[in-house]
């Protein structure tokens, strides 16, 4: 079986999905955005979340500006990303209104560096952008790796949003890609089932089983004392 060049694969898929969005009639896009918005605010995870973390949408992305305004009305805290200069990292900063934003990296609206930083997301719901998603929770981002790094540390609920035409059954992905918990399109909410990890069986010789059990019991007793 021939190995796929992941960089070429991703570049071609990004170009295809970008063209699809750019060619989408404005009226159709607005209707799809509305349907996605309505599905998000009905999610139990959204209603429960005290903090909404989300990107600030551009013209070719699923709209989040209406969602940001709704979150303020619902009494939630809202945090949005800011790219850290000279790095491939980003931080989430709290905002109190859309007026707190100004054009930053790549011309995207960003919060002030002085705005309070949001933590790792315990009790938060994060809306994650992508050019393409699959039904296993993986996403094709914009190529900078910002969200891959952020999501590896995020501890809240990860929700992808996309148009159904930009969703495929399975994406080629790397070992460090972080799967989402769910994906919302204009058609439905996809709840992602975690992939099962392969089980490994340890084969022991005679007498090793009892010794190993004794070691494990001792380790558990020590762990209980230290709280680890």
C-alpha cells in the first residue's frame, strides 16, 4: 500500500473546501449559519457551560458572531483567540463585547493582549473552526497548527462546526491530532464516539503473575498515601 504525502493531501483538500465556501450563495450561507446556531444553543453542553470559547468568524467561515452575542445575553463569559507573535501558539482572552476586538494576525479580529486570559477550559465549551471535518472527530484546519496545540491542553467540551458539504467520512490525520467531542452542521449534531485503543496482553512465566500482583498492590498502597 503506497504512503500518502500528508502535506499534499491537506493542501488539495483545503483548496477544494475553500472554493466550495467561496462559491456558496450568500443567502444559502446565512440559512446554514442560522441552522447551525440554533443547534448549538439547544445543546445541553452549551446550556451547562459557564464559558464559551470561540473563534471570531470571517466571511468564509461558519458564523460565530451571532453566537457570541447570544452567549452574552445568556450570562456566559466569552473568550476568543489571540495569536502570540513569533510563535505558533494562541491564547484565549475574555471579552465583554465585540467592541473589545481589533484586527490582529492575518487580519482576524482579536482581543487586546492586556485582556484577561482564559484558563485550560474546565467547565467551558469551545467552538472549533475547520476547513473540513470527519465523522471520527478529526479536522483539517488552516495549516498553522494553532488549534492543534491549544486543544491538546484544553479540558472542556470541544465542538466542531461546519457545513455538511465540508464533512467527509474519514480524514487522514497525524498521531498528535486531537479529536472533537461533537460536530454540528446545518443538518444534524454528530456525537463522536472515542476510538477504541488496542488492548495489550502481558504474558508471564510461572511465578511471575503472583509477584507482579504483589508489586501492583504495593504500588497502589503507596499511591493512596501520596494522593497520586
